[in-house]
C-alpha cells in the first residue's frame, strides 16, 4: 500500500511540476515519476537494511520519535542523484 501511494504521489508531482524543467511528453514524465518513486523506495529499504545489519532501532536521537536524521533523508539520498541524472539527460 505504501509503495503504491508513494509511486502515485511521485508521478502526480512529476506531472504537475516537472514540465517546466523537463521537455518531455506525458509518457516521459510518467516514466520519470516512476523512476524517482522507485529510487525513493530503494533509499528507504536500504536505510532499513543498514539499521538492521547493525541492530539499531533508530539512526540517531537528534530527531526524537522520528527514527533519526537518516530516516528523514534516506529517500533523498537516492532520489537526488536519479533526478539530477534525468534532468541532465533531458
């Protein structure tokens, strides 16, 4: 459920915001939205795997009750390079 909602939000945001930056048709924007959404999920899963491998519940106490700073930026660490590459390509 979370995966599908994340992809949906990513695609909708791309369709609404990216036409000003990317000169693509709707299908191209849909693909970009799906790729960025996939990268966000990969970032979240990778961060969870990293925490489990070291036996940590939270990635720090700087952001109490939220799992730590790494939980706040895990998706960004993966989506930023993907979005940059897509903008540079198109």
